[in-house]
C-alpha cells in the first residue's frame, strides 16, 4: 500500500545528492524532528516486519459472516466500465427507515472501508442497524470493478482515467442505479478522501445531480491540497522526476500493481537511511501520527484489503493539485488542454454550482487533508451547513475508517446530522 510508494522514493532520492537535498528540504524537518519518537514510541505499533498477513475475503462474504444480509449489484457506465456495488439492505433485525445511504471510498480503497472495522465500529453496519438501506460503491479500476465490456485490465487503454472520470461518470451512474432500484428520488451521500473529491466533481460538472442528494457528508475532504503535510505525497509532488519516470516507479497505468520487482524494492528500502523510519510507519507517513487510534492486531486485516486498485493517473492528478494550489481538471499540456477545454490551462471546478447541503468533518492531524485547505474549500461552497473539527488533536486521515474511537468521535456526529434529514 502506502509503504511501497515511500520505499521506492527513498531509494530514488538516495541515488542523487541533489535529490537528497530536496528530500531534506521538503520533509527532513518533519522526519528529522521526531525520528526517535517515531521509532521508539510508534515503531512497535506499525513494524511491518512483525506483521503477518491474513487471507483476503470479498466484502459480501465478510458481511454475511457477521450475520447481515448482503447483495452484490453490477452497473455498466456509458463508456463500458462494469462496476460492482455492495448493499446491506437492513440490519440484523430487519427494520428499515426508508432512507438510502451511499458510501463512497477513497483512493486505492474499496467498499471494504465501511465494514472492515467490524459491526461495532463499521459505519456500514451501524447505519444498517439503524434501518438505513446502505449501498457501498466501487469505482473503476479497484478489485471489484476491474471489468469492461471491451477492454482488458491488462491493456493501457483500460487505465486512461482519473478521479475526474470517476466523478463525472461512475458516481452519477451508480446514483441513478440506486435511485431506480429503490424507487426514490434522492439519497444521502457520504464520502471519505477521494470519495469527497469525486462528489465535488460530479455536482460541479453535472449540477443537475445536486437535487438527487438529500445531504452530503465529507469525511477528510479533499479539493485543494497545496498545504498537505504528508511526506509521502510531498515526495511525489516535488517534480524532481519526470512523469514517465514516475510511471515507471508507481506503475505505467495501474497504480502500484503487484510485481516481484516492486516487492524487492519494498524489502530493500527498509535498510536505507530514513527508509528505516518510514518503513515502520508507512501508514502514518500518509495519514498523520495517531498510534492510540490504531490497534496493531488490526493491521493484518487492513493490509489484506489494501491497495484495492486505482489508475496511476489518479495520483498524478492529486500531485497536480498540490503544485497548482488549485482545484482543477487534469492538465494534459497546452495543446491537448486547448483541444479538450478550449484553453491552454485546465479549468477550475466551479464550486458555486454545488448546491446540495454539505457537512464537513475534518481533523487537525490529517496530513493529507490539511485544515487550511479544508477551510478554503468549505468557504467556497454555497450551501455548506457545518464545518466540524474532530475533537481529538491526534486523529488522522485513516482514523475516519479504522480509529479505535471513531464511533464516539465521528460516527455519532454523522448520526446526529442524519437525524435532521
């Protein structure tokens, strides 16, 4: 998952004095200030050398194993991608309240995000037990939606998309399917990380979908990204390496595909300088340090489901946002931009067109969705209802899904919001 990207870039930067200087300038302060703290205090929590993997099981099976009803649905987009979405129609007792909730995962993730934390702490289960009809999306390119009517996932053509296409095509297609299946006219949308980005894309480019949203809740909202604190994404966004080299390291078309060579790099990087620290704290290097919210015994199950698949272009688009300080469409270069957009520059997403009611839930220790970027994004939404800061200073980007205290800190707040809709 995250660790593979970190290890590759540690090796890459170690090969050049200039690059090492760039690395130190960008993230040396972050890592150099706390190496003993990271190693001594957190090292035993996320030491990947001591983690044993567990077998992967599909989401519908995991749901049934917990005693809940489970359904699997297939939706085909107009451009041929076959999306597998999962449903928990009700809780164990069978009660329903007539409301539909659609949960959308983030980058390299899947519908497993919402149930992996077991019934007590999994948002999908909690909502189902309260009578909600819970639908969990899987976007193009992840393990459940790695299918197409004509293209093979082994082909370059299959992976020519980023989160713009996901927001413009996948999400509205899924929403239309859910509403048709349930015979409703609107639903509740909750997204995490990239699952918030794709919502903003959909409702800004296709504003007619605002009326289909009863309320949207953004967990760890991502639009603007130029203040992110994550050394992982900072390394990638530095721009030291050209796009073609980035693709060689991260995957030509698919982001972090499994390969023996990649695994070799992963193992090797653990013995390279700062890589020792990052190797033991790979998840924290992306999300922010929050050891008390992550149970070490939970890591094997988490790693069995990550990474779930994505296009390299999705990550490249995010690094573009880091460098441009804008929330804009993909930059193909002046000539292709002009052909696609009618301008040599990619257009900004028009946030003024997002009129659905929106609640933001963010955290101060999120190294990916920085507070200043979250507040900037929220300030430009015409129908923002609430900007809620999780009341725990160490709560990070992943804790929204797997934190030990996520119910008390976040999910109870979600339930309070939903009680008004």
